[in-house]
C-alpha cells in the first residue's frame, strides 16, 4: 500500500511545451524538444526571506513569495521558449524584470483602473461606498473570467493549459504516494486546491473586503489605495490558500470550490506525452530517495 504524503512544499507551473516544478530547495523545468526528447534545467532556490526572517511572518511572506514566484516563472518560461524553438536566446535578467513590470502595469490597468473607473458609473443610482466596492469587485472578477475564457481559444494557450493539467495530475499522484508513471498519473484529477488560479480568485474576493475600509474617494486616490493595499491582500490570500491546501475541513473545501471550478478553464486533459514531461520535471526537483519506487523514466540523455 503506497504511503500517502501529506506535508508537501511541491508546486508547479505550466510553461511552453513543458512544466516547471518547485520545492523548497530547487526548481526544475522540463520541456519537450522539437526532436521529441525531454530537456531539463534545474536551479537552486534562494529567497530574500532566508536573509531577513521578518519577511517570513504571516501576511508579509505572501507578497514576497508572489514576487519571487514571478521571477522564477519568467525564467522557466524563457528556458521553455528557447528549448521549444520559439526563441533564439534566453531572456536576460533585465529583460525578465522589464517583462514582469509590463505585466504588472497591464494587470493594474485591467483589474484596478478599468473596474474602479467603471464602478463610478453607478454614482447616478447610489452613493453607498459599499455598493460601489461590490460593483467594482464584480467587474474585476468579470474581466478576469472573460480574459481567461478568451485566451483559452488560442492554440498555444490551450497546450499550456494541457500541461497545467499534467502538472496537477502529477502532483496529486506524488501526494498519494504512488509510483510516477503515465498510467498512474492519468487516473488523478486535473484540479488542485493549491493552484495559482485559486489564489487569484481569492485575491479578488479578499480585495473587496479590504477596499470597503477605504470608502470611495476620488478616482486617482482610489487607484493608489488599491495598489497600496495589494501586498496586504496578496499576503492574506496566500495564508488562506495555504490553510486550504492543508485542511481536511469540509466547510473549507466548500469555500474553495469556486476556485476549483475555475480550473476547468485553466486546465485541460493532458496527452500522455505531456504527462511524461511533468513526471520528469517532478523527479528532477525531488531528492532521489523521495522519488516513489517504480516511477517511470521518460528522458533520453539530454540535460541542460
């Protein structure tokens, strides 16, 4: 009977034609090359939280982890794009930084500026700041859902979503203690409570609660207050998703169900060859003694 693993720090991310897995010590990105082989790149994990323990405090660590995860994710995406033949060279640190800043600006426009500006149109019908904040939160959620739904029709994104499903299935299989084989992995669900999709949805709900305390000031002050409170919102959301991922409480599971439903948009059933990549990524990030006995070997001798 396989031993179920319950205390994990393993997570992941889908990339171009591959999967990045991460534990507390290192990251591993596995990518299917154009010739059919699987290439793997690993990096040790270093965190500013190791040097400054205060950044490990609850409500603080969430925003730090979010920024560090963005950097790690961009590095994995850069490697995957190069390995899959979609870029001629990997991105430099400066290029990664600029890309992240651009993404943050775009996200601010889509999920802060547009919703808070649009909610102002309700001023003709009410002057209740609570109502304004609820409308703003509802518009933000609608923009997010439409964005995810829209990009899901793109062929490249659809494949990334399949690899996302492979990532979740593989982590489920490892958590169950079963050998990491394609046959075993494919038996598991493609939804996972620790998914970043859940985190984003929780961020939007938590933001509504926090924004109520700021009332409904002038537009620019409103936008600045949304940006200022974002680290706190991210920190609170991280603690919620962390607790939910470890909890067996039925009520907690019911509360995170909408986030699981959303994963039906952000994941797709993976092909067997995608699962092979996810397995190799997870195996590369685990200490050899933690790889379940009987796990498959789907790599040829190609290592970056």
